[in-house]
C-alpha cells in the first residue's frame, strides 16, 4: 500500500507555513504547531495552531478505500 503524505499550508500576511507529514508522524506535527505558536519571533498564533491541528486531524481521519469491481460483482451489486 502506498504511503500517504499530507500537506497543510497557511499563508498569513507575508509569511507562508507549509507542513508536510505522514499519518505516522501526526503527533510530532501537532507538537510542532504548538512550538511555532509559542515562538514570539513567528507570526503564528495559538489560533493558527488550533486551526492547523483541526485541519491535520481532518486529513488523517479521511479513509480512502478502494474496492475492486470484482467485489461488487461477487456481492451481487452491479454499479
């Protein structure tokens, strides 16, 4: 099965934050949002961190299921 890579981006004023992570590293990514929010030298707030956390959780909660046509055929369902 192919590994899924997630990408989140936030553009705020002149700043661009791009986060790339896989499902196995979601916990580290969530911690990174908090570290960015706590860094006063960045234009990244706790509101931004919360928004990005929610978007990250939405990304990994989506489950892609590919069901071969033969499964439908065997079950008697004909699309």
